[in-house]
């Protein structure tokens, strides 16, 4: 089949519209009346604060000690919340995006949920472009189709966390990285570096994509060029990433007691993932509030972050013999290999699916997402082998699973943290599905040709 540009974008538009319908159905039909708490609470009110000229502040309920303190009856106004100072836990781009809606009057929790849906829908469209760039228009259409229905894409759109934006940016990074591999000019390398810097203002781990994407490019695609020139490409990509992040870095350097880079939230995460419960208990490889609930550190966010980091690193130092087991468990949790739970069985407290539900997924969505992951993963592995046999570079696609695996082993195994790698799984899965479909149709056509070429069989009349 010949694929014209018009035909490709017409089909891609239909699939994107279907992806939008699926997301709106989940958001409005399942999660519309969800409680506003945790990271979504912070992102929502920070966005409204930015729109009102208050800047990047952290907002908490006035009655913070109540169990239902973060559940507001009217999240459109400022009644019941108070600022506790400059934010050090949220990266700026996602609340800035939501604030654009707040500025024009779309400042309710529900309006921000729809804004998040737009990010997820955009990711479906970009996945079509990524698949087409890597393996042709058929793979592009299949990648978009998988992205439209894949739970680990759309489940994030109902929750006001940065994962929907991270998935979209991850897809754009893949697209631009393969353009750079296709024609490795300094301009294209700088664009990749700038996008990694921008994406790090959504999720910090994106910054590690600068070396993970650029170094293989320099080693493989620019192998014949002088080392000085190749190192210049790497330094330039890192410099432009730093330049993009500079306003946020300068802000953080100047307003906190201790030096803060992208955020001051890693300390409490490390403290919540390095304690007896997560090393020896039922939460092995995960996080536990029991690790931190007994402590109330003083000071500004940077000082509290230092307190939590010290506790975490002291605990690791005292339990070094257990670290290999914990790291392996974290990796297993991330990739649904260690106590993931079941798409249909009873949910146990120590299973990762239980944590996914705690973080905002409905039970139905969590089960669907897990089942679809198990279905997609073998196709993704097969797609990687197919791409390797075609001698098409795998480096940008592999960079994403490597990145999230490192994140898990350093912190804990979390389905949300895997979001950045989901576009790579979808593209690789689409490549394998396309090969399967092509082989099926080739065999069917061959069978039809054989049937048409065989002469009709007639029985000879026997004499009576």
C-alpha cells in the first residue's frame, strides 16, 4: 500500500480524535469527582497562584492537621489554603502550563484535568510522527493507535501530575533525536540538548538524556570526525541545556539557605525509600510513609532536604549488605517483575498495583494498564530485535528504559516514573506488530495466488 502524506495525516487525525475520546471518557466518567490531594493539589494551586501573580509558591490547607484537609469543597477559590513559602518541590513548566488556562478563567480542578488531557492527546499525535520517522508510515499509524488505547498513557491524564507532559516531551525527544541521527549537524544536536534542558524543568531525570543521547551519536555517527569536534558537540549540547534551565537555577540558588538545583524534593524521597520497611519489610523496593512520619525537620525546603538526605545516606551506609537486594527489587518493581499484582486477582498491600491505586489510578485503570503492559512488553522486545537486524540505531529508544531503570534503582520502583520510557515501548511494539501483519497478509496473498493458479480438478468418467 502506498502511503501519501495526506492519507497518513488523515488516519493519524482520526486516531488522535479517538485517543481524545478515550481520555475524556476516563476523566469525566471515572475520575471527575476524585479528591484533590498531594502533588495534584500542589500543581493546581501553584498554577492559580502563578496566574494571580503570586509566583511559584507552595500552598497547603489551613487545617492541614485534619485527615481530609486536602479535600476542598470549592478548589476554584483561595478559601482554606495558605502559602508556606517558595516552592522547591515542583519543577516550573507543568504548573506554568496549567496557569495559562487559569489566566483565561479556566482555573478549576476540572479545567486543569482537561488541560492535562490535551497533553495526553498531543502525545498520541506525536507518537505517530515518531513511528513514521523510525520505521515508516505504517508503524507510525500503529504507534499512534497503541498510544491511543494504552492505559499507561491515558491513565495519567486524569491526575494533575507531570507524567502526561513528560510522555509528550519524551516522544518529542525521540523524534528530534532520530532527526539528529539522520543528519548529525551541530544545529540538530543543540536542539536535542535544549529540549532535554526544557524537559528537565518538568522532570529532573530528563537531564541525563543529554549524555545518554549525545554520546552514542558522537561515537557511532561521527566516528570519523576529530575527537575535539565531537567533544565540542557534547559540551555545546550540555551548555544549551544549562542555558535553558538557567532562570530556574538562578532563582533556586538565590532564595534558599542551601544550594538547590532543580528541586529540593529528592531528600524526602530517598528517606522514604531507605528504611527498615523498604529494605526488610513488605514494602521492599517501594516507599513507605513509616520511614518519615516520625520526623519533623525544621528550616526552609533546602535545609529539610539536607536533613532527609543525611538520614537516607546514613541508613544506606549502615545497611550496605542489603543494597543489592533492594536495588534488584526496585528494578523488578519498575518493570512489573517483582510483586506487581495481577490484572484480575485480589490486590495485596505489598503489590505495586496497590501503590498505583494510592497515587490516583482507579482500580479498573490500574488493572487494564498492567494487563496491557504485559501484552506490549514481548512485542517491544521483539521490535528491538527487528530494528537491530535492520541495522537501524536503537540508541535513542534504549536511552529511555535505561534512564527510568536508573531512576528506579536510585529511588524506588514506580509506574509513574516509568512513564518517560513508555513511548519507546510503544514504538518498538508497533514495529513488531507491523511485521506480524505484513507476514500475515503476504501469506494470505500467496495462498490466494496458489488457489488461482491450480487448474480445476475434474473426475474422470469411468466406463460402465
